[in-house]
C-alpha cells in the first residue's frame, strides 16, 4: 500500500481523497489544507489525521507520496518540497501560471529521480486512450488532423475567474496536453483567436476571454484544432476526432446511461451529458492514481510528467502571444 498525503482539500482534493481511499493499492495517510476547516472536513469524514503544516507532511515517515491538489500558486513550491523530501508527487495542473517559475522548478525536478506526475487526467480516459492506441496501431493510416472540442457547462463564479490565470492556462491547458498526446508529436506553430462572447462585461472587467479557437501545426504538417467555450448550455462537451489517410476515430461524450426516448413530438432524446469533469472523467481520475501507484511501486517514470506540464504551458503562452499580436506564433519563440 502506498501511503499518500493530500495537500489541498477543496473541490478536487475531496474527489482525490475519495479515490485514494477507494484504490486497492493506496491509502490516505493524512491531509493538509491552509484553510483548516477544509482539511478537518475530510479528516473527520475519512478518519485520517489532519497535519498542522505542509512541512509536517513532507517530514512524516507515515507518508510515501503526496498528491498536490491545492491552489495553483502553491504547486511549484510543493513540487520542490516533495523532490527535496524524496516523496513522489502527483500534482494537479497547471504547474504554475508563470513559465519563468515553471522553468525554475524544472531545474529541481530534472536534477532528481523522484517521480513527478502531472494531473492531466484526460490522458487516462478510456475513450481518448483507445482512440490514440488505435491511431498508433495504424488503424487510420497516417494521422493528418486532430479536433478537440472542450466546452464547460457553465461559466465559473467571478471569484474563480479572478485567480484562475486565464482560460488558456487554466482550461485549455488540458487540451494543449491532449493535442500533444494525440498528435504524438510537438506542435511547432500556434494561431489563436479568443473573445469574451458569453459575458463581455465580465470579460472586460477581468481582461479575460471565455471562448477560443486554436490551431496547432507540427513540423511535418499535422494539424490540430482546439475549440473551447466556458458555457455549452447542453452540458460538458468533451469530444476528440482523429482523421487519418484510411479512416477516422472519435472519442465521444459520456451520458449517465444510453436510454433513448421516442414520443409523438420527439425522437432519440437522451439524458444530458455527465455534468462536469468529476463525473465525466471519473474513471480517468482513478486511472491516474493507478498510474502514480504503479510508478512508485515499480520504479517507472511517470507516463505524464513535469515536462508535459511545462510544454502545455508553453503552448498556452504561444496562443496568448498569437491573440495579442494577431499572428501565427512559432513555439520556438517561447522556448528560449
Ligand atoms: N485536473 C482537473 O480536471 C482539475 C479540475 C479542477 C481543478 N484542478 C486544479 O486543482 C487545483 C485546485 O482546484 P480546486 O478547484 O479544488 O480549487 P479549490 O479552491 O476548491 O481548492 C483549493 C484548496 O487549496 C487550499 N490551499 C490554498 N493554499 C494552500 C496551501 N498553501 N496549502 C494547502 N492548501 C492550500 C485552499 O484552502 C482550498 O481548500 C487547481 O490548481 C486547479 O487548477 C484540476
């Protein structure tokens, strides 16, 4: 059993706590949150100790590894502390909102053999994964295009948007990672358009966008199109399409069940999509814990690691530059 400590007991921390407890190869050693009532809520509900500080977590012999699910601004510090304490870390996305800070953190990670896994859970979705494996097995011939549709069900509260770091660093970061995963290659060029179409007033006040389209191209010409919206009224829309020379693969949305209703005034009506990421990617979140446990038990390098987090942020910065200057941006411009 790998004894995992949870840092950050908010929305996603609560889900991770339940997944760690449910996992046959892991146990929840302790929890910590700078907002003590949040940690106590999980501690009481799950009968696990509540640490009094993060330092205590990293110093504890009862902790084999840490799961960092705290606010984004804490991730880089906690990754560095985990590496120094030789405790493998599974860290939520993004590593940080500043590429400079991520690059500084990279120095600590790369000089150590302590595994650092990034929380790009969508790579572990059974549908997305099966589509990629079929593509890599040659089922659609030579890959030409990847289309990623990624739309949230509703605009988050203003308080969330004020600190999230912007649509492309907070939300599209998952899609930049999926683009690299599905292309099985590095995008070298980025073009993006974005706007505050859902709430223009809020967008202007926060200098934030809520709707975006991004085009990526690899050195050998493969194309990827990402489209994002913070509000799709019909629900959380998560689809991937891979087009190749001999066919096409789709990884589709998930519904709670497959019942279709047929009446005198409607046909093929079905239940709404699973509400949001916790429901839609439930299996993926559990599978990322399995991958983390497997790394620790068997000395494997994480399948999705720190460099993947850094690369995704570089693509986000390239897209922001493209929006600001209304031009195609070479990723090399951001790699200095
Ligand atoms: N993989 C995904 O799909 C996904 C989904 C949602 C959120 N996230 C990421 O997970 C992280 C947390 O998001 P959330 O939605 O749970 O936010 P949240 O605000 O609900 O929870 C964050 C928690 O971190 C705590 N915290 C703040 N500073 C801390 C510190 N120094 N030490 C310990 N705890 C601290 C806060 O008190 C809060 O309880 C963010 O980085 C976010 O980007 C990932």
